[in-house]
């Protein structure tokens, strides 16, 4: 798998270039799948052992961050960050007071060695363009994790601006075969701007398809995902 790179229009008129690069990840690895991969690798630790270590690390990291610590871990550094402006050098910092404009968050900075190794190995593939209005498909995966995409199976479509009215038959996710014949996916368990969970039609024939999401603009125009995703069914 490769990181997909698309072009998105630069709307800053002061910018010298009309387009900039946007990365679309090839997959989402959920926490449990991540642990499964570690347990299946070169280790004597079981999944239960790894889960226990992760839970302990999570508890201790929470405590240390709550103490205001900068915490270096084998994966990277976690740290608290303050944001907001002050009217005087003595003004109290009140992140829990509504309307104060003050807040706290926590950042995570990946370990430089992990970053160097990943950048050395990563592969990129160039795709088309994407805009800020049309739905954008980032990636598609079968559910549950580890399953294959097949007729009648569940899939998760992740991206942005994906929400639509399922009662309108011209909207939703469509599968387009090599003959340009379209099949609309009609059954959804979840419809959100960032994700769709859908059931593929059980009568769907095996083969290669393009997946396209269509939504409705505020002006009533049908918007199509700028770059469709290729899927192999079965």
C-alpha cells in the first residue's frame, strides 16, 4: 500500500502557487488490529500481555501528563500545551473558565528515529485533484477488521463531507463497473461527514469497481467525490 497524494486548490490569493499537496492515508489501523499485528510478529508476548502493557502505559502516561510533565516514551514524546492570550503579565490562566479564551491540550511528537525509518520506507502514488466542497474518499476497508471486501459484506468509507440524505436515490455511495454500469449502495448503518458504514448489495457480482460518493450542495447541486476509489469485490 502507498500514501496517496492529491492536489487541492490554494484559496489564499497571496500564495504564489495555485495548488498544494494533500495526503490521503492508505488505511486506518484500529487499536486492536495494531495489537494483533504486534502479537503475530517476532515476539513471545501474547495479545493479552501486550494489552496489559498498553493499559499500564496509558494509565501512567495520563498521570504524568496530569502532573504537567513532558513524557518521553519509546514511541515519542507527549507534552501539555497552553493556548490563549493574556491582557497583562499577571492575568490568571483559566483554561476551565468558559469564555476565557484559555485552553490546554496535549501534543504527541513521534520519535525521530521512527520518523526517519518510516520516511525512508514510505511509498507515494500521485492521484487527481480534490476540492473543498465535494465529498472526499480517503480510504475504504472491510468490516470487521481483517475481513475481505465481498458482496453482502460491510465496509467503512472514511473521508470528509460524506454525509447525505439516504432517502434521495441520486445520493450516496455508488459502485461503477468497467462497463460504466452503476450500482447504488442502499443500506447504511452509519452516515456521518467523516465516515459511512454500508452493506454492499448481496447480488453484487465479483470484479473490479470504482467507488464514488455523491452528496448535495447547499444550492441543490449533486457533488461527486473528486477522485473515486478502486475496489476489488470478492
